[in-house]
């Protein structure tokens, strides 16, 4: 819903002076349709739930039930998928794990999607500005899941496996192999 609203605001028809045009007054500039692009970044659901739990606990001093976090992950991604289907603007999905495994390649893909220079020097300059890229940002969370989480919350992945798989993110939920 928010994405649709933002797309509508950004792509509003404008007069030559930059003010919003009345659709019927004949003063429309060419539409800026497709000027808005949506970049959705996602993360493995297990790591995402643990990271959100850590953030809420450490930064906000609170606690959210694990099942609520799983349901929130599913609902958020369903909304993003609905927006993707409803929007006229281009959408790109990036998995955090793909970026951290190959930052240069994924950043080039993102830059190409955004229609900005994907020159090797530009990409390297951006990457040089990042302190470091953890090549496996989910390792601690997956380890925590496999040592304790699966015992405590494994039934939730079974309960919501169909919903998680239906999101089409191609995450392997059996991470303790």
C-alpha cells in the first residue's frame, strides 16, 4: 500500500512549471512513469527473525514472540509481492546472501536496474566506502537455530513452510543438514 502511494506521488502528472497538473486541463508533461523503481532486499527467514529479535531486544528493550516474528516476515513479504504485481514501476529483488557472497556482481546488477553507471571503478569506489562485507551474515543465526532454535521453534517452520515457500524467494528452510 505504501509503495503504491509513493509510486503515485512520484509519478503524478506535472505541468511544465513543476506543479501538479489536473488530468483534464491539457497541461500535462510527458509522464514520469517508470521513474520510480522499487528495490526490495530480503534475507533468509530464520536469520531475519533472529536479527529482528536481537534488534527489538537490544535496541528497544523488548521482546516479540518468535511465531509473531515469523508471521510478520511472511506478511511483509506477501505485501511486497502484492505491490510488485500491482505497481506499474519496475521492481527488483535482492537477497542479502547473494550480495554478501558476491558484492561487486550484485551491486552492478542493482546499478543496472537503477540506470546508473555500473562501471567497475564506480562499483569498487562504493564497495571501498563500506567498512566490510560479511560474506556469511547468517552464520551465527543459523548456528543458533541448529543448536537450540529448531528444538524450541522448529514446529513453526513446519507450520509455515508452505507460506514461506509460496513467497518464491527460494530459501532452503532445512539449514541444519
